[in-house]
């Protein structure tokens, strides 16, 4: 295995370029400025020259990416819900006679939160087959239906915690499937020169879900009596509203041209879908040329697939270097979770309550606001810097912030609680800014571009499932581990970020503005 000769230069370039671009970015405003900056990049990608940034595909991708909102909604609400008095009195297994309230042991709280991630892993692995066989849109519809069923069970369940546990398991199956299908669907449908930015919209919707989830938790807790079950049932029940919006958004999106050509072999339908997503006429020569290349590529992939003696494991044993690419994708998604972001999002209310902040729910709103706003910069940076430089920059920034956070919390908090608490919140906000600009969204972009279409569904499913499993262990272990070692847990995440920096520097290839065929060529010429 050879090392990328540009690896060392990339790390320095990331820091240098992002400094210049962040300064220039301040001269623009809001989303319109981000998209106008992208529109100035008149690039030729995959044989298609974009003279201006088309609005229609952006709106369609935005509507489809709203599926990320339901995952963010769970992240933003579940930590606050499990801390609510009404929820603990309704489901709690232990009783405190001094306060006349029920409560959960820490391990059980971790299990209720984290079972969602296990079911997401299973949904991503097995339900994604629907999208591979029947189409991306039918697969997404099926996933949303399953999520809605789980949400309905959770909203109407009895007083045993097992009901709510089961409801979260069912909901997670649907969310896990959409986490694979939506980035894949958008990556296959969006114009290639803004493909990365469009996939980032999925992460943007996750951050919006986290933010609004925290806001709703705060409003319910502030306006309703703490023993009123509506304080936790309202956030749970709203999940069905978001599912309906997702289904409506997907309805207006055409089916993936990749699926139509390489699975159905329908060139006419593929031309219509491709033209619709690129603001072109169906008879435009660009449309005909692109779909013809896709059909030729499909024939070549079928030949390659038939040549595999054990095609069932082609996603591991196939060429060019599909097993190695799967390993890269798995590590990219694992490092996204091992960075420690959900350590803050799941248990932010508990963590900041322990540093003396009077209303940790407000702190959670602050963190999720930083997360949401910073993701807009991610839309810009993923196309300006590229995928590799973004991930390297993110690892370096998050490592620094997490190290400071853990050090102050472990060694200075008891000596100066007020000042230390302020420093910890500040560096947590900076940490989340780095995560939202880089690792959070760019990880999904990388795995959506890394694999050929014939193995993309299963390869992305495996990578995403590893992400969910890492998420599961973090959400399960955090209450128990922090109870034992406190803020020293942050050093574990800092160590993972240190490793990820060197992993991205040496092993990750740049896939910005590359077609699947060009990505294949990138790994074909890589010396083994």
C-alpha cells in the first residue's frame, strides 16, 4: 500500500486555504451568498459544464434531505426527555421516597437512548435492499412508514419502559435506512459540480432537527407542569409530522438516473430524470451523452460482476480495490462518531448541569444553534477545500478543543468552577463549529462518492452501520463512564481524533468533482 505523496502538503493547505476563505466568506451573507459563491465555479465535471447554479435541483435536494431532520430530532429531544420528571415518573424503575419520584439507573438510561442506534444499524444493513431492488423512492417511503409506526407506538405506549424501548427500536430501523438511502439518492441525482454541497444538506437537516428538538424540549419544560406527560409526548408525537413532510418532499424528486440506467436499463426515464435535475431539455445533447456513458458503464459493471467467482462478496473482493475502499469508508464513518460529538448532543444537559450551569437546557440550545449555523460553512468548504482537506482540518481543530475541554474539566473545575465552566462551554462551541463544518457533513459526502454503483448500496450500508454501532457504544457507555472518570472521558475522544488526523492524511483520496469512473481509475492506478 503506497502513501499519498500530497498527504503532508494537504494538511498545511487545509489550514492556509480555510483561513483565507473564511475571511472572504464574511463578505457574503446567509445561504444565498454560499450558493452564489458556488455558482461562480464554472467547472467541467463528468463532461457537463454548468454556467449557473440551477435553483430547481437545489430545492429538490433540500426537500429530500429533510429526512435527516428526523434523526436530528431524536438526537435533540431524547437527552432532554429522559431527564424530564414526567418521563421518569411514568417509566422509572426505581423510587426515591425522599422526593416521592421515580428515576432510572444510569445504565438503563443509556440503553433506552442507545437502542435506537442498534436498530439504525440493522435498518441500514437490511432495509436498504428495498432501494436497491425497487428504487430509491420506494425504499425511502418504506423507511418513513416504519419510522412513523415506531413513533406512534412511543406516543401511545403503556407505563412500562419496555414499550418505549420497543418503540425506539422500530423507529430506528426506519431512520437507519434513510441514513443510507438519502445521501445515496442525492449523490446520484444532484448535478455533479454541486454534488458534495447537496449531500451536505442532509447533515444540515440533522443539525436543524437537533436545534428545534432542543427548543421544543425547553418550551415544553417551561410552559407545562413538570409532572404532565405532555412534556415528553409532544416531542415524540411530532415525529409523525416530520415523517409526512419527508414523504411529500421525496414525492417531487425524480427517481435516481443511476438506478434507472444501471438497474432498470431504462434510458428514456433516466434522460427525463437527469434533464429535470440539471435544468436541461430531454433532447439536449448533454443529456444524451451523459446517459449513454452511464449505460456503457452499466454494461461494463455487469461484465465485471459476472466475472466475479464469488459475486456475493464483490463489495469486499472486487476491483478496483473495493475491499480497501470499504475499509476507508468504515473508518471515515467510525471516526465521525469517535470524535465525540454525540457525547455533547446526547448528554449535554447532564454534562453542563455538572459544571454548575443553572439551566443546561439553554446550553443545549446554544450548542445546537452553533451546530446548525456552522453547517452552512460546511456547504461552502466541502466544495472549496475538497473532502480530504476538510476532514484533516476538522480532526486537528476538534483534537485541540477536546483536549482543552477534558483538561479543564478534569484538573481545574473544582478549583475555579465559574471560570472553568465558561472555558468548557466556549471550547465546546468551537469544537462543534469544527465538527459541523467538516466531519459531520463531509463523512456522508465521502462514502456517497467512494463506491461504484453496483456495490454502492451494500458498501454504504456497511459503513453507515459501523457509524451507528459506534454511536450505540458511546451513548450506552457515556452515563456510566462519566460517572466513574468524569471529564477524563474526553481524552479518549481526543486520542481518536489524533489517530484520525494521520489516517486522513495518508490514506484518504480526494473525490471532489469526480465521476464514479474517475474514482475507479483513482484506485486502479494506486500502487498496491
